[in-house]
């Protein structure tokens, strides 16, 4: 987010509002302009952290680890281009 551009857009009414949880400066200083708008929601960078989401993350991480320990690829593999290298470095038991 370009803070200055967003603040200007909010002041001029070019956008209806904003909901933010990540900032260039963290934490935001108490006098930051975002706090002066009624149509801006500001949360710490953990707005989505609930008891349920933490449980899902923990179970998901454990399941991924079990897959890797069983010489399988993780469900959430994000760089398939390295599979061949991975298999050479960590051959199946």
C-alpha cells in the first residue's frame, strides 16, 4: 500500500474505505492519519488468527511433515520445479 496515496484517496472520497492489517511502519504510531477516519479499520497483523485457524495451521503443518517423512510430496508444495533436485538430495528410504 502506498500510504500517502491511500490517505489522499480517503480524504478526497475516491474510495469508500479501507481495512488494513499490515503497514510500512509497525506498529502504527498513535497519531497516524488512518486513526482519524471513520471508514478505516486498522487491526494488528493477526486479524485472521482465531483458535480455529491456529488449530488448522498446526494440524496442516503436522500433516505436511508426515507426508515428507513418508517420502511423499507435501500437499502445499509451491515450487514443483525443484522436485527432481529434492528427490536426488533426499532419496526414498
